[in-house]
């Protein structure tokens, strides 16, 4: 079993039951790389493995082919303080490189600015963009950086999948925010319908489009719809969810996207994500981070205007082989 340090108690018990008769089991893992305790993982599973299986043979893989000596020195100097561990000393076959830097920043926006500025400096020193990469833990961690790189006209490729704002669930929420800001936006209503057809979808009229007159409110007679049980009553529930964050629609200074985010996906949409996507938890994390990012804007309209400008720049940019990479 691979990544054994991130197993939970139940998973470890299943392995023990499978090996109960012959005791023939091999696990691979690193007790110093357990990162999923928030999901129930317990690194004690790997530390106690030799006790549960007497005669266990431990093979330490201490040669690192990826990192420079300076990075491994930092890692060795950190993990040596772990009270519970299988002692190990990482070594590398790579030549010496630069010393790692610890750069304190106030927030993720300043972090994105710093990284993009550093990329510009390295490029000015004649280093091709194709030799520059940015690593991050989760896809949503790259959102601010993608925005900053786009502003600066620095081409890049995302190796973890689609660019942040090209993902379906992000497009869903942005489409609903467009309706919040402008209930007469027929294109936004169509996006809402096509992207999330089964959670809170107003029913199309026979004319094939949305019939919304200026005199009609979001919950008025211009909308007819239905939805699955618990979705909030179709268009009526959607109308309630969209009309509650009135400050956003009116562009007031007290705009707080976190409120919109809760109403937009905390109920029906979160259930929709869970039903549609195996990785719904990471997508929900994306939406929470989107709300934090949008919090820097004074109004919903300001956020959408900036987003429209940047996505337009992205679509018009011509990709070329010299772009840099962003990858988890």
C-alpha cells in the first residue's frame, strides 16, 4: 500500500485484516510527510507497523533525485526535531543550487505580487520562462497568482488542469453573481441554466429565452421553475438566494462576497457538487477561496469587471512554447 502515512484507522485495519492469515504485506510511506490529519489520517499507523508485524524489514529510501543539497539540508534540519519518527538523512545526486528563502508577506495578494515580480526579474536575467515553475499545494492556491501573471502579460500553463476561472464550478458562481448585479443579463441566466441544470434552474419559456421585464423582480411572475427536493423551490429558491445579498447587487461599499458564497453554494449547490463531482471537497475549497479573493473589491460589480477584463486578456493571448508552468 502506497502513501501509508496518510491512512486512517479504518484503512489500516482493513490492511491488517487482509494480511491476517499470512502476514505478507508491504507498505510504502514517509512518516515525515503525513499531511491529511484533518481528514482522519494518523501517521502512528506507519510508526507502529513494525510492532504489529514482528520481523518487519525497513528499507530507507534516502537518495533524492529532485532537490538540491540546500533544500535537503533545510528539510533534514527541520525533521530532526520530530519526536516520533524513523530517523533518516536525505541525500541528493544533484549539484549545489541557491539557498531557499523564507519571504514574509501580509496576505496572498502580496504573495502573488512577489512571485510574479520575481519571475519578471529572473526573465530579465535571460532565463527562459519555460525553465520557471511555481509549485503549490492545492489548485485554489494559484488563483491570485494566475490573476497577477495575467495582469503582467506573463504566459503560463497550468499543469493541474484548467485555469482557475475556467473551471465549471467557478463559472457557475460567477454566472450567478452576474445575475445578482444585473438581473436583466440574459446571457448570465443562460449560463446558469446550462452549467447547473439540476439544482436550481428556472424553466425556459416556449420562446426559448428568458422573459424578464424591468418591472418584474427576481421572484416575480416573469420566472417559472422547479427543482429537486431540498433545492429551495427552483427559481423561487434561486430568487431568494440572489435577492438576499442586496448590497452586492446595488454595488454598496459593504459588499462581502463571503455572504454571497454561502447562499450561492452552501445549500443546493454544495449538494449538487457532491452529487456530480468525486472531488467536490476541493471544488468547495475553491469557492471558499474565491470568496476570500473577491473580498478585496468594494462591490460585486467591481469584482466582475476586473474578472471580465482579465479573462478577456487570457482569451486573446497567443500561447507559445516559452510559457512558464504552474503545478501542484
